[in-house]
C-alpha cells in the first residue's frame, strides 16, 4: 500500500513539475542593434522568450528616452528613441502569459550628439543621411577602419552627402570630425567641400546671420605650386537680395572677418592620394573661437567669427545664438555625361555638442 501511494505521489509531483515548467515564462535574451548610440537615435530592441508564445504579451519601460508610439503594442520588439543627453540608460522588457511573467533588462549607452562609422547596410534607410546625384555603395565591415560609404558622381550637377542635424538642437560649442578620401578617379583641379550650415533665425530677417562655414580642399593639385585650400564663412541677410558675403582678408566689421590668413592658400597636409584618407575637424568653443584640425593636429584657431558675432549681438540685443542645421560633403560633378564620375568615400563622421575633438 505504501509503494502504491508513493508511486502515485511521485507521479503527481512529476505532473506538477511538468506543469510548472510549461507555465514558466523566461526571457532568454534581450538584444539591441548596436552597443553605442547618439542623441535621438532610433534603436531596435527585441526579446527572445521561452514559454507559451501564443498567449504572450509584452510591456516595455526605460529609465531614459522614449519608445516609438505604435511600436509599443505588446510586441516582442520595440523601437527605443535615445534621449538627448549622454549617459547609460536601462531598457526593460516584461513578458507575461496570464499565468506567469518574466523581465529582462539591457543597458543603452548614449555617448554623443551624433556619430556614424557606416558599418550598417541600412545607414541611408531613413535615419537622416541623404545624397544627391550619386551612385552609392555601402562597404559594411565589422572593422570600423574598413567600413565606409562610397559615392560616385553620376550627373553634371553637384553630388553631395548630407545630414540634417535636427534630432536635438546643436548650438555652440560643437565640433564636427570627418574621415574621407577619394578613389579610382577624381576630376582634375576640382575640390571636396566640407560645409556646416546654420538655421536662419525666424525673427530679425533684416539682420545678417552666419549661414555657412565652408572648407574647400583641392586634393589632387600640387600644393608646392598651386593653392589647395580655402576656408571661410558666409553671412546672409534673408530679406536683402544679394546680401551674401563670404569672409575675406582685409574685411572690416560688419563684413565677415577672415578665419585664416591667407583665406586661400597651400597646405601640403591637405593633399590626398588615390585611396588615401584625410581626417579633418572643425570646432567652435564656448568662447566662439574656431579651431581647424588636420589628422588630429591643430592647424589654426581664429577669433574671426567670434568678433563678428560679438559685433552683431552688441548692435542687436537679443539676437539668437547660432544653431547648426546641416553637415555636408560635396565633391565634383561630371564634366560631361561621357566622363567617368569622381568617387568620394566617407569612413566616419563624429559630432560633439561640447566642442571636444575626436583625434
């Protein structure tokens, strides 16, 4: 009798154990698309769960940032939108089936205003980058030094790659660092142009504002005999036609003052060979002083923009601080439809909202 009772008891316990195991919900993995994120980046996150999958529902929480509206509907995947402040944040998924629940968390590291090392095949799929008049090839690689985007001019109109910087407001101080080069063919005597564009203030359309910082590099000319750079900024008055003015040597306020002397000149470090890469940086610090770096080495710093901005603000109380709108790299169009197109490649772009330089 004891043996029969013991067998029944063991059988009952086994059924209970199997029932408990079947009822158990477990999130075995919580994955994310990347390990480091920028301000406002939309990051896919998804859970790998064991349990009664037919009846599972999910909920998501985060210690910072938000989730993309309609994607929060009880799904095993979500889209987390990074906050506009550097730091470490926690995203947590909870799965439940009416009988049991389980949670799992992952750390989301937000490091800077923006960066892209072009490692993803989806770089241009709605995340802010755009290009014009180019044929585009993405070179994806786990090695950040090998991953890049290659753009070949395919028309006689100006090709470029650009990014609107509106996920979070970008004011001074800031810095922009880009690694780029050319390969195979580059139209002779033509320039690569790196531009930073600024927002037009809504008020005071009769007052000039800084519209663009423009750094032109002629990568294939001989800097021993030919000018191979020009760096300047443009002021513009919205309601005054023909009011665009670029900074120039000998300018007197309120005309825009030069950033470097000479504004156009020769710099051996700016020559770029076929397949070579150049690392350039532009920064404006908290005192409105501009700095230019080549391959991590300071080339010059300038009070030209600072003095012009001080003048404009003193003459127009309440005039707003500049806000960056767009970063752009332009390169030569085809000379004619039968010419080979120039090919630009971009290895990385880093933007900081504190003026620090990535060297």
